[in-house]
C-alpha cells in the first residue's frame, strides 16, 4: 500500500480524467460517419394508433430511414422487451402483456415511441420527425391506483397487474385482535425521476457479420443476451460495450425500446447509428422510481412490545412491465420489511396497477428504502400516538444479540447485529441528552429544531456470482478485469487500492478493465449495492490463486518450502 494501514483517505484514480475533460462517455466515442436517430413519441397518454404515415419524412433532406412498428416487422424484428413476474397470492401467474419496440395498435403513455427517423445530421432527423403525424383516437387515461378504468392491455381488463402476498396473515390478524394497542399509518412514496447527469444513449454498428452495441448502462451481459434474443444472433455475433457512465441509479440497468430500434436501423443500413436522449426525453421515457402507498398496522402489547406488523401496499407499474418492476415492492420490499426488530408475525400484501404513465422500476435501493420508510415512519407514529420515547420503543423491540443468526418472518437470515449498541453510540455522538435544551434555546429565538431517527438494514441484490481476472502486462502494469460496471461511484479507485492492499502492487500501476463483453466473459454489472462486496470478494479469491501459484514457483526456484506472503511481499 502507498499508505500504512487500511481505511486511509486516497485520491480517486479516475478523477483526474473526469475533472480535466478526458472522460469518455458513449456520445464521445461514436464511430465516424454515424447517422443520427430521433424518435417520434406519443403526445397523448392513451389511444388507438392508426398506421403511421412516414412518406413525407422519408423524402426529406438527409433522411436515410424512417420506420414504424410495421416496418420493424418487415425487417424481421418482432421483439417484446422482457420482464419477470411474481406469483399472485392465489398461486396464479400474472399476465405479461407485450412491450413492443415501437407502439403497435395503441399508445399507452406520453413519450411512448411511435417511429424512429435516421438521418445524416441531428437537425435533419429532428425536422423529419416533426413532419410525422401520429393519428391517435384518444381513450381515457388511467392514473389512479385502483381497479377499473379503460383497459390498458386486453390481457388485464381491470388494470390489476398482480396481487401478491407474503407472511402469515392469519397470525397477524389474531395478534391484532388481541393487542393492547394497534396503530395504523399511511406512508406514501412519491414518484421520482432519476435525472442522471448523463442521459441514456447508445450507438450500434454492423459489419455484416457482427453487431457492436455500445450504451450508457449498468452492465453489458444482460444487454447482450437481449440483443441475441431480439435479432436471433449467436453469442459470438454480438459485442456490447459500456464506456464511462454519468450516473445510473438503477434506471440504466435495463433494455429500452430505443436500444433495439437503433440496433435494427444500423443492421438495415449497414452504417453506424447513434442516439442520445435529450433531457425532456429522459423525463418522458426513462423508468421512474417509487410511486406507492403503504398502509401499515402495528400491534403492540401493554408493555409496547410489537406483536405483529401488517402492510398493504398499492404500487404503480406504469404502462408496461419493465424488467424487474413487479419484484420491487414485493420480493425486495419483503427482504427487510421488519428491519432490525424481533417480530415474527408479519403479513405483506401488494397490488400492482397498470397506469398510463411511464413504467416504474428499480431506483436507488429498489424496494428496500420503501420498506424501511414504511416501517420507521410507522414506529415513529406509534411512539407519538402512544406517548412513548421513539428511541426506547425501538430499544424494546430490537433483535437481541443472543438471537443471531436470526431468521426473519420472511425467511431471510441476519448473521450478526448489535442494534442497541449502534443506537447508544449515535445518541452519544449526537449529544441526544442535550437535545431538549438545544430545542428550547432555538424556540426562544423563534426557530424550530427537530431530531429524527431511522434504522436501515440493507439486503444486497443482483447476481450472486462474480469473477475477477488479473493480467500482468509486459510494461510492469497490471490489468484487473472486473464484472461490475462503474457508473461514477469510484469503482476504479476501490478495486485498484483493494488489489494493491492485498498484493503490494502500486494502485497507480493497476488498470481496471470493465464494460466489454469481449474482454470480460461474464459479470453482474452494478446494481443492488452489490459491486464492492461481490467484486472485492472475487478479487480476493483471485489473489489467493496468484499467491499460491507464485509461492509454488518460488519454492521450486529456491528449493524451499518455507515461504510466506504478508499481503505485500514473499
């Protein structure tokens, strides 16, 4: 290591190129001569779509291609974007309506892509796109989170996408019936727009035998599989790359219609095609986050011990099912639903609804922050209603250290935890005992002072398998091939310093290789708070292999079996 000991502050290795304008994002690396794609989007939330007339656009200056849904089909592309669904409480499987690349028969939200124009310049593509008239017979817009309204998909006449349950509803109802206190709380999580610094973008190029697709994303391997499925190509016929990324936050983890449309246009034209979303497009067409309402019930005994916890949630899925939309407020919510509290009677119910809005999917924590907000707000409300100190109410209900490893009511296992110790430390460091005096002093000056408390427990998600490859280059540097994907979190610094810490190689000599399906054969990308945990674990395993093999080499060379490695030298 360059410094003595772990956990030392270090200068981020990637910051020099970012701060000096040397970062290379997808719009910086497009091939020479790439054509520009511009999308025609629906201006109404819901309606029947007549065949799109593109003849005028096709005759405009610089236009190389103008296509709608029917043209894609004629090109042999009839792909529906993939999703995963939960199991309903009654054991049935929810419907999976098609999500086409370009709108077919209907538009279902403002921003739904209807056609794509490809031209020599962006201005020419925009001019041609503005000439396109999408004839839509408008229908009623479904916006509320309740059954009914005009059906968005024929397969789901009441717009109820799923009705999921977990836990023991009977045990919870019994506990509520016999409880000394029952406190109900409504917790709303408003819809949020990700608004990453770098919007979504991509380019595609086809050389007649192989598709190269580059995009601003969170991992190349799932995107590669989607492209293989869309175009019927072999694994060796698709390469996916991701350069520097200016923020992802879950929103960039999925395939979007624009990506497949751009790739289809590049294959048809035999020329590179590029697309970069503008900020308005991002707000219209990027996956949104949150958008749910949870009604909770806490049952407590006379000593204020929590006996049961019940949550009824309604969530908005938007107009289509995005990749993991149904898992967010169900499976992922449930993993941390009871937080740090020793309660075994838990019942969760979540109903998801289709609405005429842009789809909702993973965003910054994906279900776990929503679960913790519902729980912690419920406990604060219970403390307020019952006249109990919110710190002491938590203390009374923490999982005690003696119960670890602890299996939750939803069958997750916590390995360790000393939650009272953490709270005590927080109180001491924040001078909690002196808060009342500080609040009184603020009130005397006409100011308001508050203090909040929220416990959070994390569940790491995503692919549970990760790999690492270390290549010793001839120039004395080392290339560390990783299966994760930095979106601006500082991965290069973390992984390089971690390797340095366990090998003695200078961090400055380590080059991180990521985001290229040709160079890194597999990986889980970034998402679900997995990257550092999974990638450093894989790197540590690789270091163990390196040191073992190098130790064997040294033993043979020096005819000794007494070699040791101290994380820096033999």
